[in-house]
């Protein structure tokens, strides 16, 4: 098959994948999750997508890149496809994602300050530790109260939950 694929004719799964920069498995996954319209089938049983699927793939990839989940996008597309206007919900979800991101940035900035301080303290400890002797740096870090809070707090949350 030529590396150039016409975008005015129906596309096989692999063609859509190549044009979208994803794997064929990803295209099939998006179809199963109702992000793409169901593909027609060729006489040989291959998935055949509309050329409009390229724009839909771009939309899916853009939504995922800014933090929308596959489930959220599927719900949004379902509402849109049935004639609804999910715009306010989309904006609300994006605002929630921004709030989570800003919180995470504050946590990371705090962690950066703590790590800088720790590195400075370790430098002082190493300066006092004879060569060949253990300074036990990780033990000092592991007993720091902020480290326990961060590790325990982060460990019990699922990704994306706050």
C-alpha cells in the first residue's frame, strides 16, 4: 500500500491509524469506546472508516492531551451526536482539570523546595562523612515528616482523583 492515502475515500483502520499517528489497536479501542462512529465493514470484514474520522481523531487526541478522559470524551460525543450541546459541561470539566493542575503544580513547587533543601543538607552531611563511610542519606529523607505525608497521601489515591 502506498504511504500516501487519499483522505477523500473511505479509510481502512491502518490508514486512519497512520494518518492520526496512533496504532491500529488505538483506533479499534476508540471505536469500542464510542469515540469514533462505528466503522462499516468491507466484504472481507475489514473496518472501513469515513474520511471524516481523521478530524474526529484529531479532536480525540486534542481532548486527551488537555486531560479529558476517554469516558468523558465518549459522554460528550454521545450528547453531541444526539443533538445536545455539551459546551457548558465541557467548560466545567476543563475548569476542574485546571484546578487540579494548579494544585498539583503547587505540590510540585513545594516538593522542589523540599528537595533543594534536602540536597543542601545532604551536601553538609557528606562533607562531614569520611570517605568510604555511609552517610545514610535515604534514611534521613525517609524519616522527614513531609516525605511520609506525600508518599502515603499519593499512594492511596487513584490517578486523577483528589
